[in-house]
């Protein structure tokens, strides 16, 4: 009898250990964001409930990323991947997801969130002709340049976090509501600040700002790239300069990750400012978070009018 009692104590000990609650660090939802803006949004909506890694920096071209081993390792144990979609990451994300062997992140699964699925796309081509350069057949993917899109995507992402991590659904709902309220106040403030930009003609380095232009009422009169993703030659820049003689622009805008030389050349010859925009969180010193991204963008654009 005595022996059997000892045996029971030994058996019960490991079971007691198993009943202990998991440590918070182990239970954090692991998120892999393709671009900094979605990493920032996931962090705002998830707070300490999430552990966010971002695949690209603001100084990298998000069209052209390598699916390197460190990224594959991160994708292997992620619970949720948050990307732009609309084929922005067509050159690297499918390979990354396939090599990760992680069934949770595959397209169609709750663990695969594509922000572009939730907003109205601009520049959708009537027919796709790859000879026209790096054309995006699902429409312009650079949706993060309009903060009204961020509002819609925040609501969708908040719901997705609650779906993949139901134990914390109430907290995600609360954080998403707080973000939405803050964002509505931001939108009102930016609308007032950006009023002088309405109807202003601009030239753009890449077709990266269709949504920003739509939001602020900017008029894009020239694009420096002859085809999407193809850097302008000297002769093409001369053509752009001629276009601007007929249809003058107030400024030329480019993104932090791009080589500014064509913009500086045009600035010098057309006598207009070249304006660097963050494009995403981290692109400039002022773009420290999502609010800072738009504060900085509006400030730079309005500043260029003076
Ligand atoms: Zn593009």
C-alpha cells in the first residue's frame, strides 16, 4: 500500500506542472508584416498581445525583396502574416510562404491578411501587358498613402486579430475602437492642414501616390519612370521636362527608398522643389509611427508650396 501511494504522488507532480498557465511571452501572437506600415498598425491594434516582425524597411523597395533564410525562419513559426497584397509582393511572398511550410499562413487561411482586399483599388488596368513594365494587374498596390484606407484596414485587421487569437478578442476590439477614434480626429486635422494642396499639379517619380493624390486632390501631370519600375533615362527626363513646360508642376515627389538623382535633375531644370516623402513608417525622421507618417507627409507637401 505504501509503495502505491508514493507512485501516485510521483504521477501527480508532472500533471500539476502542466496545469500552470502559460507565460505571457509564450502566448504572444506572432505576426510577420511585409511592410513597415502594416507592422505599425498590427502593433497599435495588438499592443503587448502581439510580437511583430517586419520583413522590409522603409529604405527598401517593397517590390524587390529576397526571401532570405531569416525571413523563412520567421514565417515558419508565425501565426499571422499581414501584407499589402494586390501583387505588390508577387516577386517574393509566394516563395516565402511556400518555403515556410506553415499551413496557417497560406492564402485563403485566416492567418493570411492582405490589406488591399479591403479597399477600393485605383489604376486597375483594362488589360495586362507585361511589356508595359512592372504593371500591377490588380490595380495600384500602394494603398497606404491614403489614411482613409488605413481606417478601413484597421477595422478589418482588428477583426482578424480577434479571429486568430479568440482568447483576447475583447482586448483587440477595445484597442481597435480606440485607434479608430484617434484616427478620425487625425483625418479631420489633416484635412484642414492639407487644404492648400487641393488642385495642385505635381510630378511623381514612381506611380506610388495615386491614393495620396486622390485623398488630397493633387493632380499628377507627369511620372518620371517611363514604365513602372524602370528608372528614367536622360532622354526620358528631357521629355518629362518638356511635358512640364506645357503643364507646369509645383513640385516633384519621390519616396525615401528611391534614388533622388532624377528628381534633383528635374528640380534644377524645371525650377520646382523635389520633395522626399516617407512613403511608409520609418522613411523619414518625422514618420516614426502611422500618425507621424501622415503628419510628416502633409507638412512636407504644404511646405513645398512656399
Ligand atoms: Zn509600384
